[in-house]
C-alpha cells in the first residue's frame, strides 16, 4: 500500500499545534487533506488504531473548524488525539510497506 508522506506530515501538524493556531491556514489545509482519507472500513489498516466512530467524530470536529467555529478546548484535544492516531496508522503502514519491500 502506498502511503502519502504529506498525510503523515499533516497529521503530525494537526496533532501538535497549540489551540491558538488551530484555525490558521496551514493547519486548516492539513485538516482538509486528512478529512479526505477513506473511512476505516474502506482503509483496513486504519482499524489497527482508529475505529469508525472516532473517525466520524474527527470529521465532525474538523468540519466545525473549517466552517469557522471556534473549537472548545475539549474539541481541540480530541481532534489532536485523533490526528495522532492517524499519524500512528500511517507510520505503521509505512513500516509494514518497508518490511514488505525488504522481504522481496
């Protein structure tokens, strides 16, 4: 499976920014790209770390930020937690891909 490294960077950015910068353009662009990921049911590796309900909540919080709402502290923390889970999933996929290539 090919993993886009930009998505990994986007997930790291969203997971690490302070609350005051969550609505900046670079972060909003990263959130938009992460929202385009397939659901865990269509991306089997995502089930390794992220359940559908969590991914749906990630998308709901993201949508509210993208339309201009100011997120609560709890929403920011959950968004960052889910972005960290996405990062871990992509990182896991990259390692599996690396092992598969090394085995060939």
